[in-house]
């Protein structure tokens, strides 16, 4: 059924306008209501956050002082806000420190509306921290009265909705009347014309002109308008597509895009630009590029921009400054062009931070040691090469110091590589603290460090003295105890020095010279330095030859065991000390004092020590089976500090005892005082286990070290061996006499046996007897001899004649 009112255009227009007005009013009101709700959420959050900010300082004070009164005052103050339903202050353990709440009841409607419109408006927390530190004292929790909040929001917006609806209906009515007189009436007249035209079956866009005006200006205007409208429609569609397409490309470009006017003013940016500079688009547009450059960087960039020719692309690297003050390395691809008599500059900017970081990492890996962060060999050689080039015009003096930690392998093997690595880091830090201007400290690898000191001015004597003082300073710093975890370590360093005033030779030759001087320092007893001289080279070559020969000697079994008797007060044999000998082709022997230190340095001492232990146990088992070895005799075997600190030393000892069916009481293990310079706790534990097995423990060369007296009373030592250096001058040096007397007296007090080595004359023997010494070893009783000769000489335990 259709009403007469709806048959007219005006009626339809009025109804449509009214319905549209109502619908749009409701939509707009709904959007406005939703926007108001969103704004209300933000306002509520801001109000609660502001409320928390007001009480933050006194709340921190209350929590810090544990002031319950002050805390409750703050909570009560928060409850003065009508939107606060509940307020609590918790301590750092989550316990309630102060609280307050109010009891309210709301209808189910407001509760449901609050759950729907204010889902996240529930609780607000403030973490209480002490003076911007990471010390959490507790927190405040506010519970919002959401139902009360939604009730206010609904009341405000319902009134606005009703008012807006009434206004829109009135406005729609006025518009309907206005369009009736302005549009509907003329269209009503034109309708007749269009109706007549429709009866003529014209299959095209009708010409909107009254009848009779087809060929006049109105008709022509209608036809022209139709054609123009069609062209405009097509053009607009294509233009709109191009604009949208271009905007999409710019917006989604990975690089930041800036369109800049000739004076540097920004007129277009994309999303990548916002991310790069940490600034929104509306804050970027209208700014000048100068803001994002350093003063020096902008001066260079602006000069380049001014001088840049049109349509000539350019790529460069510089830094941008973001709003948070971070310098961002960027690569800029730019071009300047003229568009409609206006010069513009297009910049494509790429953040190259990741690339720069990768380049830095590659550089660190190539030129720096990853463990100590010191320069490495490659960096050092580059600096030497640079010094060589700059020194061709000005002949300046430089010095190269080659450092090597003494007995570092002992620490590494006994305490583990982790302790060794941490020790190397401490050493590197100590070296860095001693650096002078232009001095380069590098780590070559292992425990080897090199210090390059170029451009030292002064005479040759002055330079040598200056370098010597520096080397002594390094030695002093290294001698200080190093605390690595739970370990207090004592280390020393040997230094080889070469001084040069030209680098015509290869830089590796300088390293070799310093290395040669280093070995000279080690030969001098370690913990010292030596300057390179040409005479050292021959010694270095000899050392390398010995290194090779020692490997061959181990491989071919060239080492031999000799046995030197140990005697009692009455001269009777009480055992023997095992001594290693390395025979030469001419029948002589390489002194142990020469090849043993080298074996320790090149890592062969464990192989040699293992062979000595194995062969000594084998020989002892043979003697026991033959009935030669007496039940109260001891076989003394020297154990190096490196060998002793091996983690499997005890296991190897037990396996040898089992393998050769030996009683531990036959074995006397001699260790040097230098062993005590390592980790004393581990050494003591290992020594206690050796004693529990039943083996003897002796301190060899006693008196030559500086730490043993401190620990003697706590170490499970059976015997002390007085070093032969004291016995040798016993008859002529009162100091040696006093030292030996003190050692004997101290040993008696501690119930420790004493044996004097190096007893070569009857006078030595008698004097030591008079001083209370009961055990002896030396040429007076017998020289070191092969096993077969030892059996011949001591087949019976009798007082020997003078065996010289």
C-alpha cells in the first residue's frame, strides 16, 4: 500500500531526508558516544595516574620508613576521590601495609555496561621505588568504581544524544523545505521534459532540459556537460588510482623518504622517516633538515647540497640525530631537480646501524683478542708497519717488550682454563693501566704479551734506562697477588726487550729478537728482563735445536735413570734419589738444569715426568723381587710443579703402585718450594691424600724459596732437603751455618726429618753431624750411577768408604 504523500518527489525527499537525518544522527551520536567513552577511558586513566603521582613521594617515604600512619593518611587521601572504590598499599613482600574501601551497590545494567565499555578500567598500580633506584619498596593499588563511572558517562551522553537527534530532525525538515523550492520544483518541471524524452526511446544519458530546448544553449550545455562529465570521471578515476598507488609506494618504502625544498624545509615524509627519527609526521612536516644533523655535519651537508648540480644523483654517509639524542649512522641517496620552476631535493635515507655494527665486530675479530680485548698480532704488525713508514723521514727509537708469564701452564693445568683465562684478563688490565702515550699492548696468544713503545726520544743510554724502569714496573705489578675467584695466585713474568731505530727488517725479526731475549731472561731465573744482543741469537738457535732433540729423545727413549745414594748418620744406605740423564753422542750428558726448564716451557715436562715415574717404579719392583731393596729404604722421585698439579696425578700414582705391586711406603715424592706458589688449598688437599696412601713427601731445595716457612706447619711433610747451595759454603760462610742450624732446629720442633744434599767432603759430613743432621746425600757417599752400578755398590747396607 502506497500513500499519496509518498508518490510525490517532495514526499519521498522529505521522508528520505528525515530518515537519513535520523540514521546519520544515530550513527554520529553512536560514534560520538564511542569516542567519548574512549576519551573517558583515557581521562580516567590519566586522572588515576595523576592521583597516584601526587601521593608517590610521600608513599615512598612511608614505605621506606615503614610509617603506617603516614601510609594510611595517603590511602585515606586517595579515597577522597569519588571514583576510587578501594585503595591499598602493599610492602615489598606483597603484604597489605595500609588500605581503605567503600561499600556501594549498583544495578546489573551498570555492571554489564561497565564490563562492556570499561573492560580495562579496573585497577591501577604504582610501584614504589627508592630514589629512582631499582630498589622496590612496595606498590599502591587503586580499584576504580567502574559502575559509578559508566553511570556518569551514560547520563552525559544520553542527553547529548537526545539533543542531537532533535536538532538533526529540525535541520532535516528545513533542508527538505529548502530543497523543495530550490531543486524539487525545477526538477518537477524538468520531469515532464524527461518523461517526454523517455517516450522517444533515447538510449543515452538524458539531456536535462525542458521540452523545446534541445537545440538551444540549454540543450547544448546539457550535451557538453554530459561529455565533459564522462571525461572528468575517467580522468579522476585514473588520477585517483595513481595518487593512491604513489602514496602506497612511499608509505611502504623500507627507506626513509624526505622531500625537501631548496632551503631545507621538509614537505613530505613517510612512515620509515617517523621510525628513523622517532618523530610523528605532523612534527616533521615544516621542520628543517638542519635539526637532524650535528653542527659540523650540517655545514658539510649544506655545502654539498648547494653545490650539487640538478639531476645528478649522489650517495653519501653521515649521522642523523633522533629526538632521543641517539646518533644514527645513515646512508643518503639524494637528487636535486626542478619541477614547475621549483627546486626540490629528494632524499632516500637508510639506517646502516646494523651494517656499522657488523663492520665493527669484524674489525674487533680481525684486530683484537676476544679474551682480553687487547690488540692482537695482526694489529701489532700493522702498527709496526705504520711506524716504519713514518720513521723513514724521522729516525726515532722504539722498543718491543716480549712478556711471558712464568709457569702459567702450571696454573692452567691445575686450576682449569677458566681460572687461567680470568687470570689473563687481570694481567691484561694491569698492562693497560701501565700504558704510556702511543704505547700498544697486544696479546699474541696463550700467556704471551707484547708491548710496543714507539717514538722514544733521547740518547741510547737514556732510552735503555727508561725501558728498563718500565720493565721493572711491569715485574712489580705482576708480582702482586692476583685474586681469581676463590684463588689467590702469585705469578711472575719474564721480559725480553729489543730496541730499534729503524724497521728496514721484517717486523717478525723484531719479535724473534725480543723472544730470544725473553728466553735469556728465563734462563736467568725468570721474574726478570733482558735486552737483546746479537750474541743471544746463537743461543736461541741452540735452544731451538735442543727443543727438536728433546722431542726426538722422548720418541726414541734416549733418557736414562741414575741413582744417587742417601745415607744415615752412620753412613749406611737408606735409599736413593732418582735422577734423569740425557746422554750426548760424545758420551757426555746434557745437564738437567738446562733441559728441564726448557721442557717445562715447551710442555714436555709431563711426558718426561710420567716416564721417570713409570721407569722408577718398574726398577724398584725389580729390585724388590731380587731381594736387593731393603724394607726401610726410600726411593726419592722428583716431581715437577706442573706434573704435581695435574688433575690426574693421584690417579696415575695409584695406578703405578697397583701395576707394579708396590707398597707406598717405599716411595718418597720430592716437590719443590715453587709448587707452593700456586693454589695452596688444592696442593694441601692433594698432599694429604698422598700421605693417606702411605707415601713419603719431601720438600726439595728447601730454603731457596720464600713462602714455605709460612705453610710448613700445615703441610703434611715428612722430610726437608737442605739445598746444596747452603751446604757448599757451610765451612766458610757463617750465614749458611746459621740457616742450616735454623732449619734443623725448626724441623726437630715440627717432627720433620732433615736430609742435607751436596755433602762432598768429610768435613761437611762431620760438621752436619755436629749440628744434628741425621740424613745425607752427596758425592762423599756416592755419585749418581746407573741401576746396575748402584746394586754393585750397595748390595749390602754397610758404611761405605769414601766414594769419590
